[in-house]
C-alpha cells in the first residue's frame, strides 16, 4: 500500500509534466527517482494537510488520534478511511500542480505534442532565435509533387519510418504540383501520412503576434 501510495502521485506528476516536456529529455533513473521522490513528498504533504483539516472537520482523523491509531481505528473506522481518501486526493492534486509547474519551467517545453523515440523529437521541439522562442515551421514535400506548410501539432515517432505521420496546424499553405501557386488553406489541421512524405524542411520564421495565426510565413533563405 505504501509503495502504491508513493507511485500514484508520482505518475500524476509525470503525466502533467509530459504535456510541456518530452519524456526522453530525462534518463530512466531520473524518472524513477522523480516517481518515488515526488510521490513520497506529496503524499507526506497530503497527509499533513489532512491531519490539519481534521482539526476543523470532525469526520476526519486529527493529530491527537495518531498516537492511538489502533484503538481509534476500531472506534471510528470511517474517519480513517476518509483520511486516507483525502490524503490521496490532496497528494494527486499537489503532484499535478508540481508537474505542470516543472513542465512550464522546463527549457525543453514544447507546444507541439511529440512523443519520445527518434531524432525527430529534437528536430520538432528545438526553438530558435535570440530568445529561443521561435517555433519550427515545417514545409513537407509530398510524393505527388505538392508542398504543404504549417506548424507541427502532432508527430508520430514509430520505429518504422513509414509510419511516422505528421499533423500540421494553422496557418497552413499548399503549393503545386507544377506551376500551381502557393495558397492558404482554411483547415485548422492537416494530417500527412508518412507514406506521402519525401522531405521535411524546418525553418524558424519570425512571426508578429498579430499575424501568428492568420497568414503562413514565407520561408526566407535565412530561415531555411
């Protein structure tokens, strides 16, 4: 039970942090230490908060009940059950908050949902520019001669390169094939099957905040 109590909040911590930071930026040893370390700390904090709340809520265990736990459990079993549930809930909430904070503060945070497993993780999460905040803009050459452009939203890192699909998010633009000019797409997202991808060009264009979601940026030589 103690092992489970420590692991569950630790898992919540990892899940919350994974929304902002790719998993492979930490070693397996670090993850295990975080799993038990954060879990143990938040469980202890949750227990302490529960005991303090018990001073105000008569249906929970108080600090005075701890020294005579065995006898008090026989007299008021539901108070102890409620205390355990309250402790778990508080520890989960604390772990999630800590995970979100750690993820947002991470230098490897990313707005695109990219999972660990291949070198594509770094290619699609690295930022550029003086402040390191320019997001990668992808220009994907397709096997039929067309070019589709947009910011990365989801990227599959399946071990099989033929299954590494890409989802682009707006602003999105299409070019070709042949002499067909570059046109803006009204779609919010575009799913690009890996089987159609020939080459992916990555650039880091500067986009003003007022036009970040309106017009696809042009890739200059400096951006390529």
